[in-house]
C-alpha cells in the first residue's frame, strides 16, 4: 500500500518560514504528481499547491502564490512545501497527496493516496 507521511516543524510566528517534507513509500512516486492541501475545523479541504511528476509544472492557490514553493525529489521519494511569510490564516492541518496521474490539478478527487496530515500553527 502506498503511504505518505508529512513531517516538519508545527509552530511558527507570523512572517516567518516553515518547511514541510512528504515522504512516499510503498509505491511509485516519480511518475505521479504531488499535491499539498490544508484544512481547518469546519471547512472543506483546500488546495494549496501541486507539482507534476517531473517537477517542471508548479501550480499554486492564489492565496499562497508568491509565498509558498512546492518541490519534488524523485530520487529520494520526497516532496516539499516551503512556506514563506506565514500568516495566522495559514494555520491548519497540511496534507500531502499523490496524484493519480502525472499531471497536476487542484481537485481532491484526482489524488489517490494521502498522508495523515500535520498541524501547522502560525501564532505569536
């Protein structure tokens, strides 16, 4: 079974930077896109960013455009999300997910395996 696991610091002050790592095991990774989503209590899971299988095409939600950077290292079976100039509104549980195919997209339905999520809190 394909498994994904997010890791990284969970607490940061406003305006600072936090990076997350997504480790993929149990299946192929290099031929799949990778997506990042976040969710807060009472709200739908929100698309954050995605990257295609080869790491050439990056897509960002408008709200994080210019602040977040998604990347991928196929040799390590790892994906990354760097979050700069974080704001309290960025607080939530962050999930990484493997795309069903190589293309990138913002739809939850287009991802087949998900990590358990990791809490990111932006607070003073």
